[in-house]
């Protein structure tokens, strides 16, 4: 059940980051509280599907860095809630623009447009020495220096029925067979808050005058070490007990540096934020809003894990393994073909397929390019169709030239069917949103 505090006045709210993990739940909670929500997102079609009439607007926090861009978007808006953010920038992203420059431009546009009410979803660990924390803190400082009626919420670990980013990683670690790996001594502490309780706090902040121009730590009532969170999640998933495996911090730091290069939730930023601490003071937000966040164990018991939760947890590490396997198959087969192109021309001629050296080189280079694109996760949907088309083309050509290959005991053509199924499964798993 979604827990929200009913607002006294219906507002038209511009919600940035409404396609994100927290943003999706805030979107639903604000609508349930009776507000008119205008999602400001990169993919408007996704949020428009959840509205009675299309009204999402397209924004790009990497580029929308001037107040002039935002002023027209604020027409007839009563309040702005900003929950856009990323932990670590990927190619083509600017964490400074997303966390600082664009929010500052939006805050200035609110001043020009006469919109007083702004809520900023920040983070409890803004004091850490990371680019994530520094840029988040800079936006908080800019908002506090403005003349707006602002509220800054700094949540600890936010969890929900779904999972993304760090919460998805925690579930995956908890679901590993035999043992549960923990970082160092596993005593890094969180004060988890359920996303429904965070939503209730946001709805209250819109309605209550006493929450204006205040910074509140949105935390749950329990301070829980990371190792206990993982054990609890394993129990929640319905999996048998497993031993804890303490991994030394130097090893984790090395893995995090690799994560900086290849992407993913295990990176130096996440590790530094984890070590900094994620606990705060519950009393302020509870007394100010009347919202009493649920205890960690109570929330887990109230929403038992379903089969899809176990699937997601167990597929978490299998997904990159499948991606790398498919990419490696394309790359290695292409490189082998390039090195042995004369032999391939002769081999295929023997079974009735006439290939020129240039055709062999072209198809092998295509294989390598496909593999690199799959590895880099470029144009995932397009590359899925490219892979299927190329495999079908190869299979059709060999079927015409040598249909008996379908009956070969080693199954050279039958394996193509399995490979295509793996490609289609990966295309589904890669769509995280």
C-alpha cells in the first residue's frame, strides 16, 4: 500500500528525474495525493503512458544549463521537485551539469517565473570527497542561497519493491550461491528508508509551511550494518543461509577501479560514498512531517519477495557475463576469420559457396564491429536486430549450400538458434528502465 500524506491544495508540479528509480515512485505518489504532475524527463513517452493525457516534457540535464531554457517550461507550474541525478558519469554525461549547473539554472528560472516552492532530493552523504557529493552539495548551497521557499531532503539508502543501482547490487550479492561477499568488515551503516515513506515526506513538504527553508535528513529508524542488510535480503528472497566472505578493502578498491572503466555500480564513487557513512537523525523529519518511516524488517515482511525478485537478483551478474560471452564470440570469430581468410575462401568453395577475399574480410570485420558494439552497449535495440539479421543470413546461406549441416552431430547450424535466443534474452535484460 502506498503511504502518502494528503495535501491541502492541489498543485501543478514539475518533477525532474521522473523516469528514475526514486522519481517513478514519487511520480505515482504525487498523483495519488491529488497533484497534477508534469514529468520533465529524457524519455517523455515512458511517463506519458502513466498519465490521463500526455503532458511530459523533454529535458536534457547535460545541455539545459541556462535559465532561459527553463522559463517556458515553468508556465502555470506551482512547485518544482528535482530528483534527477547519477552516481558516476558515463560517456556523454556531465555530472557537474546534471547535479549543479542545470539545477542552478532551473532554480534561477523559478525566481524569474515567480515559482517559490522547490524541493531538492539530495543525499545524506553530500559531505563525502567525491564528485557526486561535491556537485550535489553545490546545488544544495545554490538553492539555500536563493530567495525561494526550498526544502532539501537528504535520504539514506532508499529501498522499494523494485530495485536499481545500489539496491539491485545488494540483492544480487545476497543471492549469490554458497557465500555472501561483504566489503571489509561489513560494518558500513545505513538508515534505510522505504520509498513510500520518502514520498509521504515529499507530499508533506509541499503542504506544510514549517518545512520551508529547511534541510531534513530522510532516514529510517534503524541503523543497520551492510552485512546485516545482505543477510536480511537473502532471508527475504527465500534463499538458504550462506556464509559471509569478508573481502579485503584493497581488493575491492581494485575492482572499483575496473568498474570505473567498464561501468556498473561497483566503482570508486560508490565505495567512497559507502565508506563515508549513510546515517542521520530521524527525529527532525518525523517531528516536522508527522511521517514515521517504517522499520527495515517491518517493510520487508509487509512485501514478501516474489519469483521475479529472485530472477532479478540471480540474473544481475549473469547479464554482464552473457553480454561479454556474446561480444567475445563475435570478436574472436571475426579475428580468426581475418587471420585465416585464404583458408576460408577455399573451405567455402568446397561446399559450393563462392566468396572473394574482400567478402571474407568484410564479413569478418562486421563480426568484430558487432562484438565491440555489444560489449560497449551501443544502440542495444538496433544491435539486437543487426545480430539476428546477420546470423539468419549466415544460416540461410549455409542451409542453401549444405543443408546436411542441420543433421551434423556437432550442430553447427542448430547452435545458431541457441545463439539467437541468447541475443534476444540479453536485449530484454539490457533494458534497465
